[in-house]
C-alpha cells in the first residue's frame, strides 16, 4: 500500500505549529487545497441559488459537485445526498420527519454505543408520538455491540434502528450490515451514524445496508458541513417541514435555508484530497481512488494504533477502554491519580492535543462508569498523524507515573 505520510502531512499547514494533533476524532485540520477551494469560491463571486447570472450559477454548480463528491465518498447516489450544517441538525430533522408516521405500539431501537446525536433525536421523536424505545446494550469489558442482542430487540413493531458504524469513544465497529439486515427483514429502516467511521476506512452505504448514512465533513479534512446519504426513492416518500416557496424536489426539500456554498466547495476538495491519499498508485474513477486512499489511510492508522495501544497498555498507571475485534484507531484511557482534564492539560503542555470527557457518547460513558468522573482522555489517530505524534504522547503519559 502506497502511503507517504510526509507527503500527506505537508498538505496541512496547521501541522507546522509543532503540535501532535491527536484530536482528529473531534475535528480534523484542513489541507491547503480545501482552504484554497473555499477562498477561491468567494474570490470568484457567489450568488444565491437559482439566479439568472453566472455567480448564482456557480453556487448551483458547487452544490451539484458537492453532492457527487459525497456520493463518491460513501457509495451513494448524488440525488440522495442531503447537505446541512452538521449531523446533529440533520438527524433531528429526519427524526421529526420519520416520526410523523409512527404512533403508539411502534418502536425504535437505539444503542448505548452511540454518540448522543444518534440516540436523543430518536428517543425524543418517539416520545413525541407515543412510540416506544428499545436499547441495544454494550458488552463489557470488550465494548462490543453484539449482533445477537438486536435479534431480541427488533420485531414487527420496529420502525427504525439507529446504530453507529463506529464508536467515537472506543472505536468499536459493530456488524452494521448484519444489524441493518435484521431491521430490513422486520420492515424497519436503518439510520447509520457514519460520523466517526467515515475518516477511518472505505465506506459503501449499500454494503452497510444503510437507508440513511450520516457523515460530517469536518471529521475528514473538510469544513463544518454535515451530510445524510439516502436512497432518493426513499426521500421521495418523505415530507419534511419546509417553507412553502422552498424547492419541493429531492434532496433539496430536506435542506432548510441557504446552503454554505463556499464550504461545499471545500467539501468537494476534501473528497479529492482523500482520493489522493494512496498517491500515484491509485488510478481509475474518483470512487476507485477514494477506496484505495481510504484503505491506505486505514492501514497507516492501524499500524500506528498498535504502537499507541501497546505503549498505553504497558503502563501500570494507565487504564484503556474497549477491545473490540474491529475498531478504529481511537484510544480512550484514564491515568491513575489524575482527572482526564489534568492529563489533557499536561499533554497540551507537551504539545499534544487530545480530547477529554464523554465526547457526547453519553450512554457509553455511563456504561463504562466514567460519566460522573469527567470521562476519560481520547487520543484518536487520523491519516495525517505519524510515529512522532504517537511517541510524544506516550512519553508525556509516561511522565505522569510519579
Ligand atoms: C460518532 C459521532 N456522531 C455524531 C456526531 C455529531 O456530529 P455533528 O457535530 O456533525 O453534529 C459526532 C461528533 O463528534 C460523532 O463523533
């Protein structure tokens, strides 16, 4: 696999500040190409959508290109790509839309592995219409979300199953294809949270069986834009709240208000960047180059992750959480005698950026027994991290053994 970490790192101007950016799971840095694409869109002149003049046309072209790019990244169809401010907002919107067809006796299935953005919108939407909620539990100590437990939860009452493609705390990758197959066999829809999974490997929404697949560009080298990828035919059957004069066509009718056109140009550039990660070894369509690039990124991250986890697990004063068989390169750990915030502050002093807390995986932090003690420290690898980032983190954590 051709992955040139130095070449990739040189694309990111922010990395020149000398910090080890191990906070990618909370949001990634941007390559120059993405920054330039956004600045270039503004420089060229943008108008609002639907006008009779070139600047307006440019905005419409940018939007169409962005839908194609997100479709290439996820294996979906451009006409099914809903764009919006972030995953949380889009999920609330879709939960309200879908719940309009639910009532007493219907059920949704959510999991305790998930980020709260793929839990609370469904729990609240169900409560608003008198529908029930069933919970899929995380198995300890490994942190797996077993497929078998969904067999007991999904029934002919189930309307929707919401599940994460990867945990943003401990990296667990559940058997999403197995879970969505169970949902479909029961006549239910599957809403897959791909926010944490998308930057860590190839994605194919059809293989996953995701009726909806949510992702956020700021987790994969893009700006703050969210997207939900769905089958256009399914979207045609839904009636979201919309302003009367706003477009009625799909997917536009799910997009409330004016889109951030310059940011959308940045999203397309971010997808192009991911398509370039495998270097010259990758050829073919953009989709094929993305798959090669993300496979190369995954191999790079997993190699570093073995060093990171091995190093943390070798320290007596460190406890790591999660040991799932399939997981992203995301470490979650505590240090004896220090709060997660104290550890994060110490690491910041050593020029290492990490997250601390529950990172909104509210249920999982509770299951792990960490919710009331400030959560834990999260060090997440993405494709632009290298061995020096990992070594610096390990050296700085080792210093806390005194
Ligand atoms: C797994 C996961 N789901 C959902 C979200 C929420 O995404 P957004 O910030 O786009 O609303 C996050 C953000 O950290 C996340 O990690």
